C-alpha cells in the first residue's frame, strides 16, 4: 500500500524540549510539505521541499527545522524556540512541485501537546 | 496575494438533505488550481477534486458535484442526499502558477449530518 505515514499519532512533551515528528512516504513523490493546523483554522505551511537536500521556509517557519536527506523522508523538529507548539501537524507530498499542478496527499497527522 | 474564504464555519443538516459548501477565492494570476479536501474526525485530509482555471466545466462524482464560476470567483461543492459518513471538515484550497506557488487553504467548513 502506497501512502504517507506519520508517527506517532499523539506526542506529549515538556516545555523547553525539542521534538522530532516523523514523515515517510513510499509514493515516490518529489515534493514534501509540513503544515500546522490549529482548532478552527485552515492549514498553514511550515516548510516544504522540492528535492532531496533542498527545502524552503513556508509562512510560519520560525521555531521549526527540517531535513531532507532521503526522498522518502522529511522529518520536522519543533524546537524550544517555537512559542506555541501545541497543534496538529500534517505532512503531505506531491508528484511534482512545479506549478502546484498535482494534488498533495496527506498523512494521518501527529497531535503534539506541550505542557 | 491569494486568499480563500469559506464563509460557512459550521453547517448541520439531516440525512438525505442536499448541502452546498461555499468557497470564494482571490488571486490576480490567470493560471491557478482549486482543490477540495475532506478531513474526517480521524484527521487525515482526503483529496476530493482539482480544477484548473481554464476548465470551467462543472463536475459530478457520485453524490458530489462542484460548480466553478470564474465570474464570481467561486468554487462551490454540493453533496446530494447527504449521509452521516459525510460528516467532516471540508477545506477549499488554491494554488497559483506564477505567484507564490504555495497551497493556500480556507479555514474550512464543518459539516454535521444528523441521522
């Protein structure tokens, strides 16, 4: 079965700790994305990557970092610098980034709670 | 700048009723793509449809239909004979070619279908 996996589904952390969210896809997609969703809000783009070893900041990149060492993987680290990290995080991928012609497919999401 | 407005925050209907979810978009680009996604309670976004700016044909897929009108910058989504399984948050999204090339989401419409 092809798809996008995110683990874990629920994650709890203490304030001040960095935490890394996993995102893996076996769709052979070039582009990958990280979004943040807050209650009653649409999705906001954190980071995106068009190809391996390259990534770009989205609209709300502050306090987050990513890496793209493999085509299949795009982990997101929520650092202690992120002021309001509690949210639902969604990873997505698409066939080709250029022009956004292709739809993005989403993983099941990780709900992060920081106390 | 690109913007997507979903004015209906929440809609509640009784099973078998028809329901239309509104989506109004703003962009200055002439080439763009519109999407609808469904987010069930499980959290994962499910792709429903992609429409490009040069194709104003309406589309029907089973009980789902979409009405794209460039004259009013709208891309409305109708569910015919709604079912309880249609209960979800529905997002409309826009990406432009030549603009930011980032997917911009509306804030979503929560649809509840009661038995």
